[in-house]
C-alpha cells in the first residue's frame, strides 16, 4: 500500500511441458501509487530488463493514480464521523490498492472516498474476486443502514 504494486497475472509460452517456447509473453498488472505515473513505471520496467531482448508495451492506456482526497473537508468529516459511530473504532484514511469505478467520479467531485462499511474475518477476504464471492446479509444490512445515515446527514447540511 506504500508503493506501486506489480503482479504478473498471465503468462504464455510453450504449448507443452517438454517443448521450448519460441517466444513468451507476460501480462503484468500495475497498480500505480499516488506520486508515481505510468511513464515512470514504464521507465523503471525498461531499466529492469536492461539489454535483454524484451519488448514492453501497455495493452491499453494505463490508469493514472487517483488524486488524494482531502481529510479536512466537510465531506470527510461527515463520512469519518458516521464510520466511527457505526464501527465504534477510530477512523483513519488509507489507500485503496484496487482499481475501482470511483475513478470515473474524479471529473465531477473534488474528493472521492472509497469506503465500504463491511466487517470481514481474515478468511472472508480470500473470497474477494474469488470463488463464491458474496456479501453476508449482516454486511448488507450494515451497508444499507450506513448509507441511509450518510444520505440523511449529508442532505441536511
């Protein structure tokens, strides 16, 4: 969560275990951290391969990191206050390392907060984007209650 992440997600080479590949392809997923850019990430990748005969290219235009949202705005104070009341725990900002649809809101909002009032056990986090991905009914109830309070509170300001 403190730097750009690099995850090789697909590899393609030989069609059989006993055949040397004529070429190989790797797809690497980068989650670019605030403060980095796609140009910097590509330059670092090219530096890492040095003189090896490797071709590097983006398969699509990369998503630049989202702007960091304010932790002093009225919106933050409302969200953090409601989250603290719901969880009975201290609230602190953090970095979402996932690619979310919230990036599409940057053009219409000064700040975009990626918050879900979920309570998950460590083993439940393994199902995120995995087999049997689901949300418990208790978490659905928690989210409905939280977002109802958020809309009511923000609407009364």
